[in-house]
C-alpha cells in the first residue's frame, strides 16, 4: 500500500506558469490513495481555472479567505485541522517570501499559519529570482521552521533562461511527498488495540453500553500500521471501516474482549486500551424479552472484568497505554487510574465537551505517565493518533 494512502493533502497552488502541472500532481496524489483538497491564490486562477481542479478531485476548490458560508464554520481553521500535509506546488518567490514572514493575507497563507500539519514547498520561478540572496534567505528561514523544500529542477524555463527554478515533475514531487510519510519507527513491533464500546445484555433485545464511536482506537490502528507495526484491532460494535493491513477481531461484551485481548497480547509488545468498556453487566441476563409490566424495574449489576488491569498484571513486559474518558478533574482522575492499574501511560480527555467527546472527529487530551503530563492540543483524531505513536516509540525505543 502506498504511504500516501488515506492521507489528507491540501494542494496549494500559487500564480506561476508551472501551475498547469498542479492538475497532474492532484491526479497522481489521488492515484496513490490520498484525499486531496485544493486551495488556489487569486493569481493562480489566472493560469489554471478552479473548475479543472474541481473536476479532478471531485471537491470544491477553496479560493477565498473571507468566504461567508465557509467562515460561518471557521472554514480556514477546519481546513488547517483537516490536513496531514500542505503541499504548495508551485510556490512562487512572492508566496515564499510571505510564508517566511508568517503573513496571513489570503486563504493559503492563513491555512499554513494555522495548521500543525507538515508543510512542503515546491518552488517554481525564474532562475535569477531563485538565485537572489533574498529568496535564498527566505528558503533558509523556512527550513529552520521545519518546512520541507523540494528543490527546483535545472533546465530551460518558460522565459527562455536556463538554470535552476523549474518546478519538479509531478511524479517526482508525489514520490518525495510519499517518502515523508514512510515512517517505520515501530517496525517489528506488535500492537494490540481495543476500541469502541462493549454491550452487556439485559435481555435478548436490550443492553447496557455507552456513546463510544471507536474513532480514536481505529485512528490509532491506522497510525500504528503506518509506523511499521503489525496490529491486532479488537473492536466492540462500531460503524467504521476496518483499517487495512490489520488483524481484526469483532467482539460484543467485555468478557469477549478480555478473552480476545488475553490471547492477542501473548506475542505483543504494546497494548493500547482505548475501548470504552461498560463498567457493569447484568448479573443474570434474562433469556427472554422482559415485558413492561410495571413503572419501575430493578437490575442486579456486577462489575465487568477490568481488562487493562488484568493484562497489565499478567504481562509485565508489555507496554500498556490506558485511556481515561472523564467529565471532571480529568488529570487527577486519570493519574489515579494510571497508578491503580499499573499502567505505563494514560491518555485522558474530557468527554463532556461536544467538540472533542464521543463521536467527534477531533480530540484534545493529556499524555500522563509517571514523570510527566503533556498536553496534546486539539486536532483530528488521525493526527492525534500519529502524535501518540511518536511518543510511544520514543518511550519504548529509549
């Protein structure tokens, strides 16, 4: 599978003759499995029409910073959060200068300033402009801010000059972009992840459960796979597409999840307990549907098995990451859980917040271990998952 598969790429197009190549870049990105959104500056639209890019991507092209409909939902911020990478190809000398200064006077520069995603600049300009000290100083400033530069090609230019400044060919740009995502920091590691809710039967038609969607666990599975790990995903009922290249085990109850996880972790290096396991189960579920005969009904409940505690205790060489979904005193409750259950680390978040709680596509959390508490800022769950992967890799490889 391509390293660009399922990656979210913003293709930024600025106003240069090489803008015609951006159509081919968009097509090749999609051929590699990437999801592409296009942002065009005003001058870019003089060289290639937005309709061309819309036809190629199947998505509306973003052109205006002050788009009333988009900004009603903070459109530029949502774009900035959506992206895994922002590829600016072609990038003119003028845009490079603006980016190096941190200006935000159009949609593309604003998204670049607001995003935490990777930013990649593919310059295209006259050879004399490329060689100017001012341009080279701007390029160095971008590199110092960890912005990747795809150096321009050398050859005949549209104006007839010969020298460096030509935009790299689309296939080379796409291959270079793919190499940025080829991270194998967990190569050779086996990761077991639990995700989604569990359901504990009351009778054949009713159950105890919660609002977990499984999105965070599934995002972690995809991020682990991208990082080179082999992954076993054990999931309760969830309406999500199963990540490719993972072993998938579907369960319903906490008891089933414990049984599956206990077997899976025997050969694992890392266990991530992101599932929202129901805390209680009916002691004796009814074998037939309970009829509504009175205004009140009592259930005799017992605790479900504490999966993460059991696996942590029985597998001392396993790196165990727990999750704490809290509605108050998030850090203190999570740290208590970390200590009580002998975890290596825990991810805590406030599920009372509608913008990051259950079923949201975004999350904001705390990474807590014995020695630290690190805030993980609000971003998409897929982006947060990749951030967590890096932290785990640092911990187990140090």
